C-alpha cells in the first residue's frame, strides 16, 4: 500500500512549507511508503524530491495563456500525452490513499479518479480564495472526490460548513504547525544586529514586521497606511516597517508607493527571502494585516521567536492563536486601533516581552510537528488500515 501526496505547487509559501514539515515528520515516524505529485513546480521542488519520488501534473513551464487554459481544464496535445504517461505510471503503483494539500487541485482529483481510493483534503483556504481563485467547478470536484477534510482553523471549518454544506463530522480541525525556533537567545541577538545592519535600520530603532505575498487579501495596503500614519504622527520615535515577501510588478508597485510617500528610508519592501525567520527575529512587533488568512504560517514563525502579534478579528484564524494573551486582536479592521496597539507595545517593553513570551510558549505547547503530525497520521491510518472511523 502506498499514499499519493499532492501539493498544488512547490512555492515558498505557507501551504507547501507546512506540507514539507509534515512530510519530513511522516517519513521519519512512519513506515508507510509514499510518493508526491505536484500540480505545479516551484523553488521548493528539490526539497520535495529529497523525501520521495516526485511527478508533476502540469508539464514544463507554462505561458500565461496555457495557465489560463489549465484553470479551465483545457489542455493541448502535449499535455494529453503527458497525462497518458502519468496515468500508466500511477496505475502500476499500489496507491490506496490520496492526500491532497489545499483545495486547489480539483482537476487533479478528477484525473486520478481511476485509482478508486479514498481522498483526504487538507484545506488551507477561506472563501475569497475558494471562490475567486479556484471557482465553483474546482470546489465541486473537491467535494465530489473527497472522503474527509482537515481544516487549518475553526474559521476554515465554519466556512466549509456554512458556505459549502460539508457535514461537520467529516471535518477535522488541526492547526498549522512549525518546527521550534532553532536559535538560542545569543544567536537571536546576533541575527537582529545583522539584519538591521544589512538593511540600514539603526540598532536602536523600533521595527514592525509584516509578511506575505503582495496582494489585496494580505492587506499590504493596510500595512503601508498604518506605517505612514505612525511614522508621520511620531516624529520623535525612529520606527521602521519591513515587509518580507512578494516579487515582480506587485513588489515594484509597493516600492513606488513607498517612494511617492517619501517613506523609502523607513518602510522596506524587501521581496522574497529564504531566511524570513531572521527578519521576524529582528523585529519588535509582528503585524498580520490580512483581510483574509486561514491561519498564517508567518504568524506562527514570528511567535516562535517571541514576537507579540497584532491581527484583525474578522480576517480568519489568526485570532484563534492570538486570543487575549499573545498580542492584540483588532475589531472591525480599525486601523487607528491597530496603530494604537503597535505604539503601546513599542512603548511598553515589559508588556511586549510578556505577550511575546506567551506566543512562543503557545508554539511549543500546541503548534509543533511532534504535536500536530500524529493527529494527521491517526486520520491517515484509518484508511491505510482499512478502517473508516467517524
């Protein structure tokens, strides 16, 4: 018996990174053989290949038009030959369970229906992404072929029940997880000094960090508005803001907006970084500015290095982690309220340390692979052992 694990891509973003954390743990703690299917490639592909054999559903690099046709399930002759080869290959494997990470690959599940085996779908998305990015056809295919779901937060679970009529008994809530912080306190101080020196941020300056792809959903515009208001209203404090993540025209546009506002020396959009955790360690406060975010991985990473978190209450699952003791949850996307809480933390080192320490302890107590992955393995074992337990 073998498991086919599916990732929608191999980019350096939340869902694939969590998936890699799980697969590393799974390989170490289970003797169940597995292989991996990527719908699309990305910079983490070699890390997936280090764990198991990897196939790719969509062949080669795609043009913009091909990507658009892919979303509609329209493929050319080259793709069809690729699928025929892939089908012959997978038909020879003893695959008894499909585990798909994210709601994206509905068309992949339809292609794999010849395997006639149960499907576990790990949902990392909320409604905007489900409807605007993937559409009703993809969602209907996911619902058609999925046997059981894992939701990364109660917010995701609620959305699946309310907007997609998925029975609650088929949804398991297992929060996102990350490895514990690998740095000692001495190393964290060294990293802080190094990062600030590299980006010309004074060692004594306050630093507020945000992270994610640059898009409306992540609230990067809200991050810039908050930064501009705080900097302009607090001339006596040297406060810097740094955003980790993003690339291409979106990143260029944010840099232009920052320059137009004459904030380029205080607000830093630095693009994708392999060592994002180091930037979180160098900051004083972590701001989750998202309008919609199921359970942000970057939030957990910032918490793992002892940073207090500020998030918006109606944005998704972040409030389920922050609660009342790991930072501040802001109601109604109140930017003035977020600004006030940021300043409160910057002006109160003792409070900031207290909340950051609690955030770190929450990671260690509830959000590591050794604590969360056994819950996933238990669900997988129901099917591998030939038992379905409600």
